[in-house]
C-alpha cells in the first residue's frame, strides 16, 4: 500500500448530491414554525384506542427516499475515484493510504477466503460478530463481511471482569443466534473457554485462498436496500446488549439528510478517531465520506485520548472540515487549547505555534444537557484560530436513527454565559423557561425524520407544551434483531418510535428536550426531571466532583422494607431525592466532602424547594455503568435499593 497521503483540495461551493439514489419528494426550503391545521384521518385499527386523528408532526410532510442499491454499490462507485482512507498511526509511525479501489478489492478477496473457511452459503444472511481493535481491521472486515453476503454486527470492548465478560458473550451468542466471530490473534484469548464459539481470526482469513476478485458479482451485491445490512449493538434499560437492525436504505437516507443539513461535498475532508462500534463513526464519518467519494482520515483512539493536542494538530494538518467529537473529549481539547493560548502569551513560551482551523465546516458533538458552557468555550477558543462561524453542531439522536438526526447549529450568541464559574441564580435565570425545567435546545431535524409530541394518552399536546417525543421517517429503524417484545414496546400501533424523551417546540421552531420520561418523578406533589438537577449541580463547578458522575433519583424508604440498612424510622419518611456523586476524595467523611454535600444540598434546596434525602459521595469510578461504560440513573437506583451501595466507616461503596 502506498504511503502517499492524498492531498486535500480547496473547498468549493458545489454540492454533488445523490449519484446513485433518487428521491420522490420536494424538500421545503424551511421548517414550519407551527403545526398544520388539518391532519390525515387514520383507520381506528392502526391507532391506540384513544386516537381519532393523527397527531401533528414536524416537519409536516416527511420525505420519502427510494434507494435502489446497497452499501457495496456505494463503495464500488467510490472506487472509481482516487480518494480513500488515510490511516495516521500517530507520531513516529508511517501514514498509510488506502484508496477506495484498494479497499474494495481487499474486501472482495477476503470475502472469498472467508466464505471458503466457513462454508458460508450465499443464500443465507449469516450474522458475523466483528470484534477487532483498530481502524484498519474494523473497516476492511466490515466490507469483507458485506461482500461475503453476511451481516456484520460490530462488537464493542468486552468487560474487564471475567464473569461479566462471560455473561455478555453468552448473551450475544443467544441474541445473535450463535454467530460467526471474527477477531484478531491478540483478542482471541477473550473468547477462550466458551463452548460453542465459532471463532475465526483475521490471520486465518489472510492466509486463505485469494482468488482474483470480481466487482460485479457476489452474494453481497444482490441484496436490496431494504435488507438488513448491519447490526449495531447498544445497551438496553436492563443492562444487556440489544441489536439494532439497520438497512442500506435507512443509512443512505440518514446520510442524505446530513449532507443536506451540513452542505458537505466531495471536496470535504472527514476525520474519525472513535471506535468503529459507535454509529457516529460508522455513519456520520465513514459511510458519509464513502457516499461523497471524499477523503477520510483515521486517527488512533488510544493515542488521541492520551494526548488530546495530537487531535488538534491532526485537524490542522489534514485541513479537516468534518469530524465528530464526544462531549467528554471536547472538554479535554478545550482545556489543552486554553493552556496553549495562556502559555503562548508568555515571553518564555518555547514555541510560537498558531493553529489554523479555517477549514472546519462542522464539528459534531452530543446534544445533551449541561454542555452550554463547554460549547461556548470551544467556539471562543477555536474561533481565535480561524474556525468559521457555526462550526459547532451538537447532534441529538440514537443508533436507532442511524446517529444524530436533529442538529443545533450554534453561534457564540446562542449562549450568553461565558464564565465557567456560574452563579446559581444567574444559571437558573438563563436556563429555566418554565417551572423547574432546564432548557436543552437540540435544534431542527434533518430531512429524513419527522417528529411528533403527544401526551400519555397519545393525544397531540398544545404547541409549546411538553410531551413524549416520537419519531418516524426513512432513517428510523424498524426492528430489534431477535427481540420482538422490545420492538413491540418501543413502537406505537401506527409505527412511530418512542424515544423515551420529553420535548416541546419553541416559538422559533426548535426542538427542546425536557428530560427522560421514565426518569421523571414526583416528590411531595412536585414533578422533577433528574437532568435538570444534575446540570444545576454541575454548574456550581464544585471541586472534587466528576461532572459525568452526578446521579439524581427519587427514593422512598418503603421500597426497601426488606433491606437491613433501612431502620424503622426511615421507613416512615416520604419519597424524596437522593444525590450520588463520584468523588476524588480518598474518604467520604473529610471536611472537603462535607463542604461538597453542603453545596449540593443548597443547590437542590434553592432549585426544588426541598432538602435531599441523602447526598452520597462514592470514591472513584464505582457507580454502576452500562456495557458501554456510561452511568445509568436506573442502574444506580437499582443498586441503591438492593443495598449494594452501603455506608461504611470510610464512606459509601459499591
């Protein structure tokens, strides 16, 4: 493979849309700011019992795509140009260039070897669990499985605990109906000792029989856009993995909506560094770039996390215009850039480096609560180094929508608070819109999804009122693999996906989130959303607290009647709030921790008008997490109710 890095071309205003697909709709030039006056009457058999009319939607008319080809045809089209992948393996390592033509040929060759090794029937869509740990193998074998006619299921990092790992793998084997597993020699020991595992290493495929590939025939090319193309794993509410079926048609619809929203084109440079199991890498970056036949740069995950400044340098060196940066890492990058700018002002600064981010078109982040301050700081700092206006674009979405489907294209004026040490009263005045709700503006949907907002009886809520957010459209999935019960629960009778979020439409036509429906609770006659309280606590910037480790939930001692750690007096207390936080303090009963609890108590009292039942500090990263290492309010509350978070002489522990 060549070591020559493809040279990025200057940006142009042209937009080469849809070389392979056609659309049957006309897109509105702007979104409606109000709901339509009339709605289509639906048959009673397709609606919940309380429905008489279809609830209003936003946009009013969902677009319809009619794709005719699958993802392999996208790669075949990309193989006709000189663009491709640039694998930057970090300082001191050679940069590898893989043109799309070479990627296609390599995948077709390995597909033949893989099919012969496993006797994979061309008529069967076999599930293949892909468990590798580098960008090159992830992408190459993703396309290899597709070319062989299989359905790739992209695995994420396995739990470190051996017992948890075994349970997770056994669950995946049952969920995926005993799939073929492709892994590397390095990761092979993770599957040892598990009976019934059908494991094949990349080394075995590489040494198999390689015939001259044909780009025109093969089991992968005969699939339609409506066939399941890939399974993406996500963590369900029960803590177990769920497999989301995505088709080529849904993925392409999402990509078309994204490029129309962000005005991306074939001259844009894409950069990814996160793991391939994340939908924002697969769809937002990789397949988006393949669709446009654009250059994409891949940067190593471990090196990036260890030294965030390297990613800043990569953004400049490769003239990157489009990338995805999760919130936790955006915070790290902001800290590095802020330190760099302060050092640069010193006459003793050893270097006079000035970053150039003028090529940035869109930096996609996560559209979640509590990001206003860090977003504004990122805009301020990157703009000093040439980043254009409106480059920061928080995206809201799930794997079920093929990634972010609603974007908030923000400017510095979006957030008026610039100081990191926010005063609580100023924060509440800035963010509260009604009652105790903290505004979380997530923007407008792409032209591949339609939203509606309904109440608990599935009637449309009045304009501007909060209700349950539901989504539909050509980019929304339709089924969970091998889990019909979950699929039935998550969809309405007329086919709308229940996101589980509470939302409303503001007077500017923007979608505003009000929290998770199942996590809201009522205490002493007042309704609360835990996210509102968590963001208010984060805004205090209390030393010793991990911003990502703050959890608020309701608690009634009557729920713990059988728990020995609840005494008879506590059982008589009414339902109240519990605040748990991860702390860096060695012991939970130091004077510092008492000061933290005092500030948290004051924040809750001022915001909610009630004292929290308990404020508990947990040392280190000990709060229960999902398989993807995310803290779950539900899992934390369950652990608390089961008595797994108990009080000891030196604090609270799991």
